[in-house]
């Protein structure tokens, strides 16, 4: 689906900036992008406030999801086609951060461990981040 169609389907206003950002995520679907990565990419097109607002809107509408890395830095990645905002927009898959090249990837289909919580605790969401060397860097 084209970016402008996705924005329309999500109920978001179609702007050049939103189309550019969504296209950028589509070109890098598995990678987690930080706000710093995005600002570097769009420094000539968008200011910081517009970028933050756009990312927030995309996350609210289920177009992207957020993962927090080991430093507390928020990274954003494109949601898979099977993700639907109406289903609660949960992303309980494994994320992998390479300690050499500093990329963060979504590892869809990688099994997560089952964690049994004590009685009275209710899980709302879980983040599973693995640190190591990616396939490109470990060669």
C-alpha cells in the first residue's frame, strides 16, 4: 500500500513530511530508528517538534511501534502488516541491538521466553532486547 493511502486509512492528514517519514520507515522496515537518526535524515525538511508529533501520531495509529534500548533511548520501527491498532497495538517480539554498528532490529518470529509473574501482577506490555553482534558485524 502506498504511503498516502496508509495515512488516509489511518485517519491522518496527508502531508509531504508524513509521506517522507513513512517512506523512510518502509525503506528500513526492521530497523529501529532513534529521533537523532530521523533528525539527521530530515534536517532540511522538518523541525524537531514536527518530527516528534508525527512519530507520536504514527505510533497512536499503529503505523510504527517504539522500543526502548538499554540506554533508555527510544527507537521506532515500522509495524508489520498484521499489526492492528484496534487489537491493542502490542509488539511483543524480540529486538536485537548490535553493540558494534549500533543498529536495532525487530526479530519477528523469534520466540520470547515465557515469564510467570507472581499472583496479583498483571502484564500490560513486555520488551525483550538482546545485545550482541549482528550478522554483518560478526563475520
